């Protein structure tokens, strides 16, 4: 919550704009690029494998997505669920977006979808009492497991 509630300066670089432009997909944890959107690991994950799908274009209003951006993002959401299923066999998923700061958007200026794999019992007392999350895997290890699944030629995104 501390990260989500932190107000970002207006001149602060947008991570969803700067990450794809950096030319370092491995270092920025970008798993896949399609024509109009990309998949990236969340740097502050709720669970291991917490992914985000974002359009390349800096857009904050859902209604401003073009039909092509919406279709491309939806295809990447579907592909993300499939890759997570193959990698970790979660029991379920949370898929959605937080539109606006009051809705929980940590980066309200650039809309993005979250894909969070869920398992029975994936919450524990550390989250409730300690105000922290315990993740059993480093981002780099999760990236190494997921990247080949996105590289596999199973879809045409």
C-alpha cells in the first residue's frame, strides 16, 4: 500500500513508457512485445508471476484505447494466463485494472492490466499482521521460467 499511495511527481518518467524504450528487456523484465502492447513482470508483485500488460502508447483512459490496442492487450492477457498456467499451475487468477488513483492505480497516467496467479492459501499472517509480503522467488528466477513460454511460437501476437 505504501507504494500505491505514494504520489508520483508529474515529471517522473512513466515506467510503462521508459521500460520498452530502454532496449533491455531482460533487465526491465519485459517478457513479450506485440505490435501495440507488451507484457512485463510487476516489480512489486502480489504473488510470484504477477504480470502486467500495457499498451505502448501512453494513455490513461480506458475509453481512449483504440480497438486494435484493446484487441492486442486482450490477446496478451490470454497468452499471459496460458504461460502462467504452464509455468506454475495456479488455482486461479485475478485479472483486471485499476483505473485512477482512488481505484488503486499506482501509475494512473498509463493504464495497464494486472494478471495475478493465485493459489489456495497464498495469503498468510505476514501480510495481515506484519504489513509485508513474503515471496518465495526472486523476479529474475520467475522471468527465466516465463520468458521461454512467451518465446514459444504458440500464438501470433
